[in-house]
């Protein structure tokens, strides 16, 4: 059942906010001609998508929950992409957004990415991190000290 809920959340959340909204609603207005640089979108899309899928897998099968804040993992997930950055799903989605901008060149896509990042950052700082600290205590605090929030640290 958890896998089914994760899949539905992936389709709805990622489908709506990472694909439908930016691609259907934001491809208008001023445009930057990105030329050959636009092809950098392809690895960004691949890396971002694979990161999101990997994290959904780990949340479901290692953490025993879903990425949905109303049904979070029962175990703190610190493997896979979570070894390098505390918020790899959001980093993956931001890479997808950057890919959209590079491929299509519409400034509204970049504005959407910046606004989404600000909103996600506020959600993490005000809701997610305090809840993780409350739920996992010292284990989460140690993890938080070792692993950065946004910029991956490869060791």
C-alpha cells in the first residue's frame, strides 16, 4: 500500500509542479535564446528525474513511508542521495526546472524555479526540519551536522 501511495504522490506532486505547471502555463513571455547551451537541459532532466525516483524508492522501501508530509517515512533515510544532501528530492526538482529554462528559454520558468525554491526552503526550515528533530532526535541532529541542506558534499 505504501508503494501505491508513493506512486500516486509522485504522479500528482511531481507531475503537477515539475511538469504540468512549468510546461503548460509558463512557456510565454520574454525568452532567452540559449542556443547550444540548451542541450545541457538533457543531463539536468536525467539527473534530476533519477534523483527524485531514487529518493521516492528509498522513502518507500527503506523508510517505510512516502515523500508526502502526511505519510512520512517511519525510519530516517540517510542512504543513497541522502548521504550527500538533506533535501535531494527538492534538489532534483530544481535541476529539472533549470533544464526547462535552458531548453525553452522562458524567463517565467526561471522565476517559477526561484519562487518554488523560496517556498520549499521556508517549508523545510519552518516545518520539515523541526518535525524531523522532534521525531528522530539526536540521530537527526547528528545527520544535520554532517550533511548539508542544499549543496551536496561528496566525500
